[in-house]
């Protein structure tokens, strides 16, 4: 089931990483897929985690297209609504 309605805004969540190098490595793979990643640091009880995301997208179709581009580059991403 999709978490993103056809006309909703969303992002592709590529992953969350506890170290900068892992986040940088996956961000580089996203760039190689032709997309522009961004990072968001989240503070947790276990320390800082770095989320790597792509978007936002203004339609589910755009999000799905990006998800397929990422998949071809070997990167798994989940589409989430904003």
C-alpha cells in the first residue's frame, strides 16, 4: 500500500545512518543515479542519526520515478508523505 496519495507531496527516504561516512557514501550513490539527496540530522537517545532523502516530489508519479531510478542504481528507498 502506498503511503502517498496521487496528489500528495512526498520524499524518498533512502536511509538513516549513525555515521557521516555511511551517509556520504549513500548520498554519492544517489547523485550517481541522477538525483539530488539532502541530509537531515535527527537527535535520538542513541546519538545523532543522519537521514538521507530525495525530494520533495509533488506527485506520486514523480516519487515512483525517482524510486525506480534509485533502484537501478542499487539504492532502496521508501516513499513517505510530507
